[in-house]
C-alpha cells in the first residue's frame, strides 16, 4: 500500500463539481483558501494549474 496521504475530498465528486462550477476565479480562490485553512492541504483537482497570472493575449498588428 502507498504511504502517500490522500486528501479527504479527493474522491468527493460533489465537492469537485461545486468547485469546477464556480463562476469566477475569486470564488475558486476563496474555496481553496477555506479548504487549505481547515484541512491543511488541497485535493489535486483544486490546486492551481500554474502559479501567477495568465499571460496576456498577443494581438498581431495589422499591416
């Protein structure tokens, strides 16, 4: 058996659907913060994909 600890919400499909259905990134951030403070970790599906802001879209200049 694996010694790695599994987060209690990892297999909870209702919590995952609630998180993924959040309308804004602010709502997801608030969810992450609450779960992190209460459990000490995040389930894999709630972790940020990449740290920092999304890159701005590059607009090609018209000639």
